[in-house]
């Protein structure tokens, strides 16, 4: 490891395999697109996007125009790049120049883009009550749609992680009703589902699905298995014997019930680990033939975490030894469960600071 102490290994090959796995599940009749917003969930938007292109992906979604322009620099001209929010009328010159497709979420945005001979996506609200045009607003713009270039009409499911939630069907019915209205004026393609919806089955797939969480192995309740994409390691700084009765860390939340061996490792909540992992999470140490699980003890500090390495071979926990934070044996989803958080929160929250962390891309 370098002087940066922390090392993040991002497996682009695994991301590509995850894309192909879910594309095969969805089937050839539906386009499998990729969501690479928020710097591809923190994994690196340019690197991830290029790898997904190699895997066959040609449609990409980001949150903002600036993100779209970033990946446009590295993606070939046969890709379609959509940005989901924040369209303004003064975006039009950049959208035209760089062949970017905005998502239109409101009447104001529709009025700004109409009659400009631009391709756009129309987002309709089907019960999420977040962004999107409401039914009465769709009715208001129907007569104006005939000569517009609408790539897709899309919406988003609120409860797709729960396969049995009645909201899924209710939103699908609402979406179908809106589509029926719009298609009286213009023939358009449709996309209702992100990863969770895509996994509900063919009837939720429509013409395109927008896949993000499965690519990065943070989707829960999935009938198909993704591969781990992130390994996070750091170094042991110190190891010593702690007598029974001593407390550990801020607020003294842990008291040693007996003599233990304590290791201090170089990572903390300043690097994105969540405070709730204190007395709940685990650090792993790898021997030749065995994996050792060390409970995190005490509250995390800004740059330090303490763990109980009692019974783990000394050579694996001595100063300078490798402590593994995330791996195929303890994934983001596992850490999220221990921290009582969403996997999204854990992954996006990680801070790969250049002065603290070396990022390695594995192909």
C-alpha cells in the first residue's frame, strides 16, 4: 500500500458482469441503460461509463447537465446521455452542441424546451410525489406534444424493493393511463423502472430500464446475484493489550469485559465510515486459509477505528498489517445492515480523498 494508507479497489470487470447479468434477466426486447449519477455512486463516472460501454451499454443517465458533459467527453457519439433534473432554458446551447437529452419535470421546463426541435424525456409523477408533471399538467400540454421529439415518457417506482407492495401496481396503472393519453397525440416509448422495478418482471420493463444499484451491488431483495465491486483496505497503526474494565473511544461506549487485544486502524468517519458502526460493525483480517472477523469496539473517531483482535494471529494484526473494511466477504450491503442505513447512504458516503486514499481500478 502507498503512503495514503487507505486503498480502494474498484472492480470494473465486476460492474460489467453485473450489467450483463441484469441485461440478460431483462431480455433483448428492453433496453438496459445505466445510471451513473453522483460520480457513478462514488465509483468514478468516467471509468465506470467507459467500462459499461465496453459491456454493450449505449444509454446513460446522470443527475445534472455538468455530469452529462463529463461523461460525454469519454463516451463515443453513438451513446445517449440523459440528465434527470435541473433543466433551464439557457442549457439549450450546450444540450444541442454535445447531444445531451434533458428530462423535463415541470410545466416551466416544458415551456422552456418546446418548439426548439430538441429531443427530451418527459417525466410524469405517478404517486411518488417528488419531481414530475402531474395528471392535470399532462392534460394541459397534450395538444402541444404532436410536433415535439420525446425520447421516452418515464416515471419512478416508490416501493419496488418490496415486491409485494401494492404501490407498485398502483403506479403501473397510473403510468399506463398517462401513457394512453399521451399516445393519443404522439407515439412515444416508455420507461417506468429503475433496478427494483426491472426485477419485478417483464410487465414493469417497458421499452427501457434504468439500472444503477445492481451495477454497484447495493440492490436488496434481488432474485439474481450481483458481484462485489469494491474492496476497501487500510493499515493497522497500533496493537496492544487492554486490561478488563478499561473503556474505549469517545463517550466510553465500550468497556472491556475481560483482557483483550485491541488494534487501532487508519480509517474513520472522516473517510465516510458511519458512526453507528461503533460496537456494531466488523473489520476483517485475511490469513492464508482463514478469514478473521474483528468486532469494531467503541465509537469511531475522525480518522481512527478500534477493533477487538483477540485470538487473531499476531502477524495479521501487527502495525502495518492490512485491515479490510469492505470485500466480497463483507460488502456494502452488510455494512449498511450493521450501521442501520441504506446501502446507498454507505456507498455514496465513502470519501476517497486523494491524500488519504489510493484508488485502483481493476479491469
